[in-house]
C-alpha cells in the first residue's frame, strides 16, 4: 500500500509530536477505535463510522464544532493511519505515525489544508490547526497512558 502524506505545498500545514508512556499496541487501539473518539477527545463531539477500519471506509464527525466528512486512505496497524476530509471548501489530509520507542510510543500527527478558505484566512486557519493538533495529541496521550496503566 502506498503511504498517504500531507500536502507540504498546501496553504496550511501543521504537525505535533509526543512521547506516550504506553505500548504502541495500546496507542494504536485507542487511536484506531474511531467510534470512541468522543469519549476521550473533547475536540470530537460526534462520529459515525460507515464500516470497518480499513482503506475506503468513510466517517462523518464533528470536530472543533465543524462537520467533517472523511475517508480512510491508509491503515497500517500499528504504525500509520491517515484520512482525507472535507469541510467548508477545505480539503484536509491527516496522518498519524506511531513508532515504538523504549517502553512507550513516539507519535507524530500532521495535517494539511487546501482550498480557498485556507488560502484566504491562512494565519487564522494555521493557528486553529496548530491548537487542534496539540489538543488531539494531548488527549490521545492522556487516554493511552490511562489505559496503559489499567
């Protein structure tokens, strides 16, 4: 399978990284169980997944107050998951990469936004994206570490 990547030439690109004190399998289980996102990530208020966690499955969700329609483009357990999404004239590509490191996991999330709103409101969109990525990775860290202890 060809890995998906963010568009590094897009008007808005962001990334966040964290070390999570939990095994990669635990981090993967939390991240890839899309239907449970609202239980641990307050940035996601609703989600409806249209099938199994595999390439081609679509999901509709509300993130940061915006309704987003997404499609899984890469699912490589336990190392990578990526999707494309559309909202308000913005096309997003979001990729999560996990790597075992010591007794824990190094996680990197990247996202790119294309489309006229991203180009026109670049500074504001970039700030919103950075905040969203930081919030999402912090929520994943907290939940995976909680589950890893349990």
